[in-house]
């Protein structure tokens, strides 16, 4: 596939309809890439913030119009833009494809020059104020090279879409609407339902119990903080793909409850979870990467982190990731560095030689 | 409560029976605190590794014996130690309290000088090789000041237990066995079941679908990697507290499925999850802490991280945590620093003044 990430844009003007988290992040990420951008939103406050952030300009006949809206708002918005800018090319970024696009098609609104896409990125907080230029960096971005009838998308529109995706640092992945909807039901909509239902069980919990919560409960329920109206719409519009998964989950839950009630082993349920968990690829949707983790205990005094990274630089190793474990209120620390196995060995030898407290890599 | 974290130990010798993740981490964490430690395990390989790591000594009549074992192994092990060391004081760290302790009591084995405790710490990987001296740092550690009959624990034994807990950097929390078991059913056992069942649904997923997995699915299923035999035992021994929670979850899942099937809104389920999620206290079980997050884009060249931390040191700010977002294979980066609001402002001004690419704090 052509790499457009550094190339000049194949169009000169872009109107982004919808100035929430996704729309504003797209706008921010395309600043300085040689195109004029107009931000729009039905909420004047969001529109003003997004226009300031993105240095929005008023456009006449924008070449490309990108809808960053909940699916339910798409038909109305598309109708308005078609009336104003019939010569534009259209792109959407909705979380579900088949049903919303069929809804638009049924109103005879879906133009030939419409590219359906979906960036696999988001945050559990929304709005223009949460937008980040790097939101899509290293993420997957699904696009549909053909429409629901199987007709290929106009090549110029496709090039514009691929340019936007790659300019934002994302990796384009071609899928049909049906494949996409089945996939997101499993990797996005099912985890959302499960996290929400789990977090829902906490509402009757005593605070002395919740005070014992560790990282397990926190990680398992992180996405339960997501917006209810947005997710209500997403789950409803993909109910056809989601329901069989929920029914399978119901069946497994019922079998586990019965086993526990009868004093039978539930190890097979945990093992099935082990297998499923191992099938998830590594960070950011790329292939699973195996890092070696090198724990280093640093002293609670200024400049220790800087000194540690000076050592990393002089050992010429690549730090892929790191975590800090610290006590509340101040920095005292166990730093765990993630590196390739060979770099971990080089760095470990180097640090031990310089008197650092390095623990065994794992 | 007395703070024993820096005090001398109120005993001189400790035998740790069980050299897995928890036992070995306790041993590692108590090195250099002025007590003699003996590590033991029924698995000779684990015992050898733990003895090397902890610099274990052979003890005659250890004052305190700590059992770091699955509950099912406790009665047999306790019987053996009572025969050998009838004058010792005993401590356990089992994940469930009521049923395992009743099982021991029924065999007329539970000695008067027995302190039941449970550290709220762990990892999804096990064994002596995963042990960390800092595993309990800033975590909660539950202890039962009275036995199942309500008789108070011997004050010398209680002092020994509280010293161990605080010497390891944990915070002791007094609870009855029943309160503890009800609490962990909600904050630990229920999330484990939910994560395992969710991950179990992935086993029939297509790899093109799993390639779209983002941080939501990864976080929600992280603990699904936990050991099946260990968790089978934990869930079975706390079935009485866990089952009502599972049945409530079943009921909510059933109602959500019905709503989706009937085209009704499921927003109330997501909202209930929002409420539950907001009830979880902050990192490490302490009070929720509000950090300000300062994103800094750094260049892909050696020494940038070191230079950034040099700036932090010269601005005299405390970095509480940080994350790195990077592209596969090499370091290119968005560093997000977590600081107090005032430190974030100081650092942001400082970095902008020195030409760094600082984004708006959030």
C-alpha cells in the first residue's frame, strides 16, 4: 500500500463536521500538513473551542467533508452538506457500519462518493477538550474500499481517505462493513458491556470493601467510565453482531454458577480465559512484541531519573516502555524498563558496572 | 496505630513456608531488617531459588512461622509445623478466610497463637522467579485481630504481624473474616470471573478481528492470564460470598440482552457502570489522587529522555508517574508526565521556555 504519511495531501480543503474527541483530534493532527481546515459542531461551545484549537478557516466548497458524529446524527448532517456542497467527497468515522449506512441508503441519501471508515482509537473521556493530535498514532484505522453493494469507492476519494489516515500516524486496514461490525462486536462492544455490568455490581458495595480494590478491579472496569448515550447508540446499532456473543457469555456464566453451586471445579473456565487472553496481539494492535523487563531501584533524590536515562543513552539501548512504582506523595522508585532481550542484557551489565541497583530481568 | 515500618523487629527469626510469589516476596522485602529467615517449599526447585534469593538460613525453633500457601495446603503444613515447633507463633496470608480456617478448626488444629492475614497484592505471573521485594509497597494488607470465635489474638503475635506488614511498606487494615471474604468476593473474585469469561469468548474469534484489539480489551482481560488451579481453589472456597454477586450479574446481563433484543435503550446499564466505576478509590488502594497530565513530544534521537528528566530536576518538580506512547520497533515518543497541578504548571512553563514541545496539560 502507498505510504502517504509524509506525502503532500491530494486535496486542499477539509471540513470536519463534529468537534468532539475524534473530530477535533483529526483536526489537530492535520495542522501544518498544507490543507485548510474548517471545524463545525451543532454545539457552539464545542465548535468555538475546536476552531481555536485547530486554527479553523471558513471554507467555500470544501473538497473533502469528514463526518465525526454519532451514527444517529449522520443522515441529517449528510443531507445538509449534500445540499450545500454537492461536489464534495464524503468520509465518515462511525463506530458501526452496516446498519447506519443502510439507514442512510434507505433515505436515498448515500452519495456515490462516500468512504466509510472507523479509527480504532478513543478515550474514556470525550469532547474537544480531551482531543489529542496523537490520538491515532500507531493505531489501526479500518476503511471500506467498496460500498454496501460491493461497488468500489472512487479512487480519488480513497486516496484522500488513506492520506488522512496515514498523515495521522494510523495504519489503514481494509474490511467489508460486515467483517468490521463482527470484529468490533468482539473486541470493543463486548468488553464495554462486560466492564459496565461488572462496575454496576459495585454500586451496592460497602466503602470498606471498595478500599481494598487493587489494579485488577481498576483495569477491568476502566472503560466503564465511558459515555452512556454514545454507547447506547453503538450497542443498539450493532445488536445483531453483539447479541450472539452476549448469549454465549450468558451460557458460560450460567455454567460457571452451576459448577460453583455444585462444588465442581471451575478451572476449565479460567483456562479458556487463559487461551483467549493469549490470542490478543501486543500493544496498539501490532503483532505481539516480547520485551524483557529490567527492574531498577532508584534513590529518592533529584536527578536520579535523568542520571538513569543518561546511562541508557551511553549504553546505546532503546527503551521501548517503562513503568514507575512509587509511594504516594513523593518519588521513591522502582523503575521497570522494557527493552529487547539483548538490549536488556547490555543495559543490565552497564548499570551494574556503574553501581546501580539492578534486579534480575524477566 | 503504632508505626513499625522503621522499628526493630519484635522477634528474631522467621520461617516462611511456601516459596511462591507471595512467600518469596515477603522474604526479599525483609532482607536487612535484622531477622533470620528460612525459606521452605515442597517443590525443591522453588525452595532452592527462594533460599538463594533471600539468603535463607536454617533455623531451630523459629519464633514466627508464616504460611504462604494455597489454603488447601494449610492444614497439612500447619500440622507438620505444630509437631516440629509447638512454641512458634503462626501467621497465614490466604486469599479467603472463613471456610479454610473453619476447615483447619474442625481438624482441631488451629492453635491459639494463629494470626490470619491477607495482603491485597499479587501479579498475574507466579512463582519465586516473579517475586519482588516491593510487591506490598503502598498496598493494603488485611489482618484479623480476633479469631473466628471472636477471641483476641495474642498481643505479641499481633505485634509481630503488624511489624511484618509495615516493614514491607503495606498498610494494615483490621477486618473480621466474614467482612474480608465479602469484600474480596466483590473487588477481587468477581472481576477475575468476569475477565476470564470475557477472555474465554475470544477463543473463537478470527485473527483479523483480534488484530483490531485496543487498550480497552487488553485492560479488561489482563487478569484473565492468572493461574487456573490457584483461582479454582480461591473461587470454590469463597463460593458462598461470590455466588450472590454472580447471580446479580446474571440478572443484569439477562436484562441487558432482553433490552437489546427488544430495541430498548441500554443507557441505564452503562450509567450504573459509570456510578460503580466512580466509587473505586485511586491507585494502590489509597485515597484517590488527582494528577495533572502533561504531554511532551520528544524527538527520536538518543538522550532525549535523559534531557527531559534533567529539565524536570532543574525545575525541581516531582514526577509521580509517566507513560510512553511509541511506535513499534523504535523509540519515537509522546511522554505523558503525571504531576501535581502546581508542579505541572511550573514544569510546563520551564519546558516551553527551553523549546520543548509541550502540549496542554489535562
